C-alpha cells in the first residue's frame, strides 16, 4: 500500500490529518510543520508503552524546535479517572505550560482519552496530537475527538469533544502488541464493516491469515479502510447528535459487560459480545436474515473474538445497560443492523427484548448439553 494521508473535517472548514506510516521517522517533520518554535510539548504515555517507544519518540523530538517533557501514567482502564488527570494537570502547571503549548498521547485508547480530556480542560483548552500504539486506538479512539474518563467505573461518563491537530499512525507498533490486544482491536475493525461496508467485512475474512500474521501492508490497508468509515460518520455528525451513534454498535451491552467484569475483559472482546447480542435483536426485529445473523457471528469467531459471557447475571447486565449514557428519556438508543453494512438507531426495544438478547449471549442462562 502506498503511503496515504486521510483528511478529517472538523466543524467548519478546518480539518486534521491522519498519517499512516511504518515507522516514527516522519514524526519530527509533522511536528515541525506545526510552526511551534520554542513551544513545549508533553508526551503522555503509560507504564506499558513508555519503555517500548519513548526513546524512539525522544530521538524524533530532538529534531524539532520543541521543548519536551514526558509524563507516564499507570497502565490500565482502572486508572482512567480524575485522580490520574490531576497528575497531568500538576505536571503541566509545574512545567509552566501555556495555551501555545501542546500535549501528545502516546499509547492506546486509555492514554488517548485521558490526554485529550486533559488538553480539552487545561487552561480551558490547549492543542494535542494522537500517536496511537494499539490497533483499537488506531482504528477507533484516536479519531473523532471524543475524550473522557470513567467515573466510579461508569465508562466515559465525564468527557469533552476535543479534536487533535493530527493523528500519527505507525503500523509497525503492531508487531509488539500482545495477541490479546490485537484481537481486541479486531472487535472494532469488524464493527466498522458491520455498520457501514459489507464488502469490507468480506475483505477482512478473505485476508484473515495476513491480518493475524500482522503483515504490515495488509494491516495498513485495513486500518486505513476502517478510518475512512469512522471519519465519514464523524464528519457527518461531529458532536454525536444523530448518525454518529451508529459507531456504538455492540457497545451498549458491551460496556455493561465490561463494567460488571470490573474491566477484566478487553474492550474489543466486550464489544464483540455486544455485537452478537445486537445482531440477535436485529434478527428478532426482522432486520437481518438468519444467514446474515450467522455471518456476523462467523466474522467474530473467525478472528477469535467471543460471542458469549459468563459469571454475571442477565438481570445485572440489563440494569447496567439501562444506566448507559445512551439513554433517550425512558428509552435506550440501541444500534441495530438493517442488513449487513447498514446500522440504524432504534428506540423501540423493550426490557423483554433486551433480556432475551442478553440471555442469548449469557452462558449461565443456557441449558447444559447432555
């Protein structure tokens, strides 16, 4: 695949770029192009990613006119909270960061969300860039400007919309990504095909071996195509007033499972289980044929993603689902499939509908095979 740049429009005429690269070698050029001579940049990363890539990032920063500092967060979703955000604020204050300075998120979705939220709220907003290092963040959380933190384990309840200056995607970092993290990212990749592009779903299945072997050209093409889908939806609805909600396919029940499992399951795995439940609801509503429903499940299982959960009660999943921020008055805004590749917003689901779908994906509610 040739080197590509994807332009993502913000509100109005302004846009930002997503750069798709196979190393960090162009990062200094991208930073110098911002014309921030003598300004400061703080690279925010976590305790897993820092030891892998901070040295390479520092070598690029030395080629710029920026003054730089590093701030390392403890890794893990459990640390995605306001207390850790306070640590970023203190670092910026002590190092005299002003509105002309910027942050950079080097890491996965947690680091990206937290850095973006800190940038959105420090001095009422400073600039930041995204350097995503997981598949999930490269295809999803680094794009679209949604930032935030969890509150008492309610996922992303506190946040802000704050778009990056640019996203620098180095696909080579996938070579060091643990297998479980790569598979988790595939949950979001597959979701993109389910909601907007059936042909993309078929392409993913056709190239399953190359993807799982992490062949860089194929992975770069996959990430690019996923970003095209997400950026198109985001451009049509930058502040999530309508169409952008389709990106939540699989997330409503998925987030409930993630919380009830105390974040012991990876995000993409929970989304996959949520996709299976949402596909079942789409089938029951008559929006999917039996064959299309099975295609969704087959796609998930092909990439080693789960379609069932155990260890939690169906009633607890229902209650937690209904506490989701996607509630619209008394109705939950649920994303269903009107055929593969066409996601729609539905507010007609009853508690009975939801509990039936939850029981379908909850192993504890199934009769043992004798």
